[in-house]
């Protein structure tokens, strides 16, 4: 170094190389994605593009072979994106964080690591006391993605899947109204000189909004029922036109159903199981060959004659009315649904890595905390506690005990 530069360096006037920035609390988390064991579930939580983003940020993704196949993502796609492909479900389940669609089976829970973090659907109607007890015995922090909120109090996963379900239900109704499926032989909508299809939607949330958009786009007449006036106002505003709306009362609803070709049950449960608002008598008075689709069947549904079905045997008839009661309608369009889920969970996992892990995520973000139902050996969901006769602890108090 020349003498002049040496002198400048000595007094600190020449900038030195700055050290590379390290994210505060950042940790290289390991994410496990096991293949869904249910033949009905075709979605996957992360797409190959999302895995690529996580891998580029130092996270390790372990994916069971075939996990994305039914959504048309190959193992090669994931491998090219940086995932480690394993052929053992145990290896994928043994990761620090496990991402699933369906809640794990009791056997799958046994393969999870002590103090791991599980992020999946809770599917409260299907769970048992033993399921909660195993989670607690292994001190697993379990997060139900249907309870997760965003920063403005919305439920991003519920909304995303509701948008898909709402858009899809009218396609399903059209299938079962057609002569090809021994239906009434009607088109969904209407044509010149022929009265349009009559659609009744019970509920005025996201499913109803997207179902109504699709039905109106096809030319159907719709009637929307809900007991929350603000939701009825909101859906009219969102649809941009004056549609028929009503609160739920036996007379108005019975009359509308008697004239309906399609009835969509789109009520979301409030504090537990849904209330039945459609009696068997109302169903019996419907026109023969009409179609009922109860989207909320996984939470008990709102129609007395509705019982859960599967994609293999999706429909049955009562009083000559076709009932379609499949709980995971979004799985019919698995690739679209997977992209939608991936868009939600990729930034969440990146935030988790930045903070240093799931526990710090719970402590720092209330919207994430709301999805937690077991934490370090304790049940933290009051409804589950009442349902199974188990004691529960307030999560805020458990977190406060850390200090």
C-alpha cells in the first residue's frame, strides 16, 4: 500500500469492507411435508416455487416422495427447487416443523418429534380425545390453519379455500342438474325465452359471495339468506347489484326452497358446531331432482338431511333431492388450491425463520397465536377442552410464564 493510503487508513478515512448482514434471530429451520394418506386429499401445502424461495433463504425442506403428485407437481420439480426427497413418511414427520393439509392420524403423530410444531387443519369434527392427549404427551405445538388470522383480523386460509369452494359449487350443481347425471336436465343459468335456474344460498360469507358471482354470471336468479344484516348488506355491495336478501325465518326460507333448483348451505359455524336451519320437512317440499350442496358439512352443516360424503361417492338422494356433502371441495381443483395455500404459508415460514422459530412467532404475532390449540404439553383451546372433558390453559398466561 502506498505511504499516502497507509496514512489515511491509519486515521480511519478509508472505508473498510462491511460485514454481511445477518438476520436477527434467523435460524435454519427444517420443514417436513409428508404425503397425505387420505385418498380424498390431493392438495399440498407448498409448491415447488415456494420450496425454491425457502431453500434460497437457508431453510431445509424434506418432502416425502409423491406428496405433490396429485396436484401435478413432480418429485423432480421439488428436487430441482432444493427439497430433499425422502421415501419414508417417518423421516418427513420427524422434522422440526411439519406442514400438512389433513390433521395427522394417531399413527402419524407417533412419528413426530418431541416439541415439534405441527401446522395443519384441525378438522374439529373428526378429532378425538386421544389425538389431543398424544399432542400434549409429545409437547407438540399444534397450529390449526383454519383459525389463523391475518393482520386485519381476517382468516386467510378459510377465505382462500372459501373462494375456491364458492366458485366450484356452481360447477358441481351444473353437473348434477344435467341429464348426463340423471338430473332435472336443466342448464345452470338460463337462455332466451326459458326461465332461469333458481338458486338459494344460505349464508352471506365468502363462499356465498363467490357462489353468487358465478351463478349471476351464468344468468341464474339468486336469493341469499343470513341472520346477520351487515353480511347481507356487504354481499349486495360486493356483487354490485340489488339481489334478493332475507334474514333466516322458516316461512321465507321454506317458500324459497320450494321453488329452488339449487340450494347451497354456506353457513360458517360460530363457536363450535353449525346450527341446523333447514329441516327435513323443507327438503321434502322441494321440487324433485333439485340439488343441495352443504359446503359446511365438515362443521356439521346447516341442513338436517345432510351427511358427510366423499369424492368417491359424493352424492345420495333423500326425498328425491340430490345431496352433495363433500367436506374438502377445494381438493377437486388441487393445483389451484395448492398455489393459494402456498402463497399464504411461504411468508409465514420465512417470518418464523427470521424470528428464530415457531415459539417466537407465537409470542410476536397475535394473528398467529390464534391458531394455536396445544402448546408445550397444554391444551389451549377452550372449546376442545369442553368437548373432550380436558382442562385447558390460556395461552397468553403460558407465554407470560416464560419470563
